C-alpha cells in the first residue's frame, strides 16, 4: 500500500529549533470523501513564519498543536477527486503542510497554471513572498521614484521581490545580506544599487555611505543589529513596513542593555516616521491587483528569481533551521515529488 | 519710556531645566517699520515642546539660540501698525515668544475674534493643542464608534481634547492622569468613562480592567511606565499616534535594563499595529476643516476646557518646569497683560 509521510510537531522549541522538535509519521494516503480531493505534494515552501507557529503563543495565527502537522504552503497535483472544482491531474496551490500528500475541499484551493510561471513560483514570487513584498510596498512603504529603500535579507524570497519592485519603480535600492556571494548576486543579478555584508564590521559606516540621501523606506524583516544601523538614517516622513523580525524569533527572553524603546519613539515623533506591521493575508483582497501588476513584470524579464531547492520531504526540518540562520540563498523550496 | 520684558535662553539645560537657564531682559518696546505691527502680549501658551527647543539638537524645528527669545504661541492686542492687514486694536494670534511685546509682519499672523471663543482659547482648544488632538485622530487614530481609546496626561490640553473628541465620536475613553483630583475632573467634567491615577501602584491591573475589549487607539504623549502598561493591551490593527514623549524630554542618556525594542517590533508585526509620529504643523492645510468641525462642538457645549493660569511674564520659566513635571492642571497659559 502506498503511504504518506508527514512531519508532525513533537515538542515546542526553546530558542532555536532542533531536529528532535519534529517527528516523521508514515500513514496510509487519505481517501477523498464527497466534495474532497487528494493531492500529492510537488513543492513545499519553507518560510521563517513557521518558527512562530511552533510556539504556544497568541499570534496572528493559531499555533500548530503538539502532534499536529506542520503548516506550509504547497503546490501539488490532484490524484483523486470527488469535487468537480478540482479535477484529477490539475495543479493546485494550498496550505497542505509538511507532507507528501494532503486532502482538502475546494475552499482555499487555487488552480494554478504552469504555463504562466513554473509551478514552484506559486509558493514564491507569485505566492506568499511576492504578494508580501508587493502588498507591504503598495499599502505601507508607498515608494516614490527617487527615494531610497533599504532591505535586509536582501536575497531572501521577500527581500528579492521588495528590491526588484522598488527598482522597477525608480528607487535607489540598498540591500543587506549575509556574505559577499549573496551581495554580488543582489547587485549583479537583481540590479540593486548596492549591497552590504551584514557580517562586515564596518557595515554601519558603509551603510551610511550607501544612502547619501538617507532612507525613505526601510523594509524590516530582521530586527537586531541591522535595525540599529538603519534606524538613525531614517528620513523625516520615512516609512517602515514591519514584515518580520527574524533575529528575534528564536529569542527566549527580552535582551537587556540599552533600552531602545525611548529613542525609537522619540525618533518616530520628531521624524514623523510611520511604522506598521502587516501580514500578507491582511491584503488578500488585493491578490488579483498584485497578479495584474506582477505577471507582466515577470514576463518582461524584469523579475529575477533564485530558488534554494532541497530534495524530499525528509529535508524539511533542516531547511527551516537553515532559513532561520540565514543559510539559504534564495527562496527555500523543497521538491517533494 | 515704556519697556518690554523678554525671557531669553541663557544656557542649555542638562536634564530638567532650572530657572537659571533663562534670563529676563528689559528693553525698549520696538517700533513698527513699514509693513510691520507691534502687539502687547495678552496670553502666552506654555507647552512641553518648548523643552525640545532648548536643546542644541536636530529636531523638527530649529533650537532657540543662546541669548535668543524663547518661542511660544501668543495672543495679543495690536498697539501700533504700519500694515493695513493688522490694524491697531485688533486681536492677533502669533508665535510671539516669551515676551510682553512682539513685532512682526502680517505673514503668519492671524486675526482672532473674542466673540467666537475667549481669547486664551486661541492658544488652547482652538490653537495648537486642539488642532493637535483633532489632526492626530483624524489622520492617524481614525476613531470608530465602539472602539476604546486610552490617553495619558488626560487632563492636559491635548489629552483633554483627544478624549472629548473621541467621546463625541462614540468611543470608550480611558484617561490616565496624575492624582485623584485630575481623575475626578476627567470623569465628572470631561465625561471620560474611566480615569486611572498614574501614581497608583495597581495602575497596570486597573488599566486592564478598564479596557475589557483591549485598546484600539493609544494616544502617546508620555512614554515610560505608562506606555509599558498600555502596550500589552493593544488590539490587533490598533493605532498609536505619537504626539509626544514627555517622560523622555529631560533624559540625558538612554535608559538601560530591559530593551523594549524587540518586543515592540514583534508586537507591531503580529498585531499589525500602526505607529506614526506627527507634528501639528504637518496638517496645517486642514486647519479650516478642524475649525468647521470644532467650533460647533464648542458652541453646543460639548467641549469642556480647563485652564491653569499663571500671572505675569515673570512666571514663564517656573510654568514650563511645572508642565514638564505634570504639575499643571489643565492648559497652562500665562496672563501677560
């Protein structure tokens, strides 16, 4: 009998997750009931937000229960169907989780077309990361030609999109990334104006040189020392979409030392800075607007995408650990089948 | 010969200002040149932002130079005029500074009418504090009936207006103020739903009880321990207009201990909180919209104003010191002539 492999959450991590926080279960492939379909997973997306789901803490989404399947965006092929909306053989986008198969109804399932973009792109530039970048800029960053944008994790899936959309809109784009190879990619392949190595001891001074007119948009997805280097360079009336704070995700307690709170609010006041957190699904109703703007940019070759592909569902835990350490280079996806 | 008294900045304070940071000069009353007028000051407004002008630091306004006249909003009566736009005998609103007289041109001078509101109100509810409250709510707070707003310094000039505008729009309003007398005033006279004493050791627990549905708008004008009590109660999609951080104005160095920065950004992200600093003059083009909405509220008796009046220009330094300590009760104004 054919079986399905699924990663379930075994224990909640304290600090950084370790492989023994998960356990790989093997079960029979499910059977579709009325109105349901079953898909085999072709691509599983691995993203930093998954760390948050492993905590038993109130957040914008429910945590994964102990023993429950890890969540994740997937593209799959339908292998059995009892719903006419999702026929056998079609390719579908769904939050199928860390598994070789999933069962669902048509609700929340989207048929995708591999002739528009490659299937893996539906969990990348056309999916959550691309929509995140577009929605955060469209609704909060509000880029204006001639302004300067800084984005950290610049070669990650969201940073890649943020920078390229901003370049297409006529901004000066400065990336921050981990290492010379990623920085070269950001400048040479993505067309960023500059990219700084976050491990460079002179990063703060070099950042200042790289933004001679200050920073109008800081795309926050990391926090920590990079934030502290960026913040004093923020211009009056600058905007800061808060999309992630990956450097804090594994933190077990609040740091001590200098309390940045007062300085942050003082600067927000005197510089009239806008800071706003968002989750991509807040703007779900704008998805077709995103597609209409974005697909032509892809088809004109203005969007360059790099994927970091791991093989097999077995690689999911280490892939997430790597992503949280910044060890991926490009959008992390797992080729499952 | 009649003379004019003026407070000039003598030295920049380190921490809290002391009376010897200023010096009272006595000079001849100025004479109007072509296109100028001279006014005697009737009312001088004393406001927390003046502390910032005493620093030699880049902010949203130039600092007062050493030896220069302290800035401040004034209402006066014109005693000499060589400009037809500002006739002798008219009442005018201007930034005349800490002085018994000023000389200016028509530019930036506004004729005011004591039949609409009392003259002192033009530096209060109809002036900078009233416009600040209205503009911050209109543009950032965006109150919706049924929501909950929390405002600290609740009986101060801005807090008073913020709370009353929010009540008029159908919100639950909870104030925080210094002492039982101010809290009684907020509830009994201003119509707030609740008011907490910021010196109450149980303030944090009582605040939680006072906002059973969480906080949708926190009007930030203080920072410090009140912010720390409020912040965990912020709702998803809540808004925080940052209007002032008075508890930091006298700070000489960043505090240490717990670093609130990471928690702030984490919450901004997961709760999608909007934080935005503003200065009233950012919205100057909305002044007539403010007047059109606000004057009817005043005339219908829906806006209650309390002034804390000191006598004579000599009282200006101590008045500012008191305001920075929260020792005023109501809008601090000085009756100069």
